[in-house]
């Protein structure tokens, strides 16, 4: 038993893929810090490296948090994922506004983005093995291919290729990732493959697809969808990174908020779902290069405020006290 207590998730998966967690600067001490050091060999800044956080004003970068993450990672043999360059959220308006308060030109936004990418890559590329270059560019609405964003409006229809080329010019080593949610769902999978085929045909330096994996215990199509998605992306010659995994206790449309604790039935179902998911990841280990959880333990998760503000959720492998849940035991319970 003592041996089991020491069992490290990242070590157990050493021959498979990296095991990551999304982090904040207050995660580096106490129980969260111990969990990170024991079980993870990759971290992603949950917010600190987003454009609006790290570069809030044109002439001001705020590197403090990202630097602290890099220091922690370095001293604990952990690598980082860089999240994220081009996204419609958490990007300050100054990027898209000129000095007269009008919408900035394509040239100006390109110049700003290039400068931003250069500064971030120069500072972090020694520890970052993958960049989420473009995040969530596909439209969810049926029949529409791309999300209408300021980036797309200003940079033009081929902006995704342009952005990948900008990042590639600054970091030739890291994996460049297109990251999105629900991109294992059949319709979004088709849209994503359509986009990727065009990008690849045009020689865009895209290496991997990021499957965010914000999932839940009630999705009965998940496993079939996931296998099909991995096969489709792999057939394009791309690797897969699971970038923001959590398995919520609630179906996305379930807005009820009356639970203080997860029920035994929920915890058991969650363990089963995690078991099934990780079996698929292992089966496709040639293609899957990292699996990152969007948090460390149930003590803190963004799901506590999304999609229902203030509703406690328990989507991770460690409970609110940092103890292993049944889901953890199932994920490490394999002999291959
Ligand atoms: C979320 C963070 O977890 C929250 O703390 C923040 O308030 C909003 O963003 N897709 C992404 C992540 O790519 O960056 C998002 O992270 C969750 C959805």
C-alpha cells in the first residue's frame, strides 16, 4: 500500500505521454504544490500567459506570474505548454485599436502580434514544448465554419496560417497547436478537419490538434467520438494534445445547483468514464503526446464558476483535500 501511495501519475505514464495541469501562482506551495511535484511533468498557465494578462497595455508586459511558473517548472523538472497567442477572449482591446481610437489596420495588428510573439517566445521558449497558437477559431453554429472575431476581421480570412507562420519564425522547435473544445463532436470534427486540410495543403506549420476535453460524466457518445476524432486527426499526420481536460459531474445543460458534495453514484460513474478515456489515450499513444488537466485538485476548478456561477463541481482526479479519488486509481490501474 505504501508503494501505491507514492505512485506518480506522470511516472506511470512515462512511456505514453506527458501529464499536465493548468496552474496559478498560488499552486506552487502546500498540498497543490506537492501534487504538482509528485504527479505532473507539464504545466500550463491557466490565465497568466493569455494576451490580455501578460501584455495588458501596448507598452507594458506583466511577466511576473509567468516567470514564477517558469522558475517552479525549472526547479522541478517540469516543462510548460504556452497558452495562448490568438484567441477571441482575454485579449485587450488596445491590440485592435489605433491611436485615433479606430479599428487598427491589418499592418498594425500584424506588427503588434509579431512583436508580442517574439517577446514571449524569446522569454519562454527554453521551457515551452508546445504553443496553443490559435485557440477556438471554429464556429459552433451549424453551417458556419469560422468564428467571427476581431483577429479574423482585421487580419483576413487566411489569418490562421499567418499566425502559425509568425510563431514558427520565433520558435522552430516547439510543437505548434490548433486548440479547441468539442472538436471530437462529429460536426465540429468535420469543420476542424476541413480547416486543417486547407492549412496543411498550404504548408502551414501546424503540428498538433489540441483537444480541450472539457467533458462530463453523462456524455454517452464521448468514447466513440473521441476514437473517431483521434483517428481523423492522426490520418492528417497530426499529433494530438489533450490540453484542458476535466470531467464535470454535470451535463452542460444541467443548471441545477443543490449539491454540497458529489454523490457516490457520480464518483463511481466518473471513475468509469476516466478509466474509459485513459484506455483510449493509451491505445493511441503513438499519436497522443500530452494530456493536461485543467486544474490540479477539486479544491479549485474553473468549473466552480462555469457554466453555473458559484456551483461546486468535482471534475479532477484529486478531491478537495488533495486525496486520490476513485478516478485516480482507475487511471493508473493498468499493466501494459
Ligand atoms: C478559463 C480559465 O480557466 C478561467 O480562470 C478564466 O476565467 C477563463 O478562461 N478554454 C480555454 C481556457 O482555452 O483558456 C479557458 O480557461 C477555458 C476554456
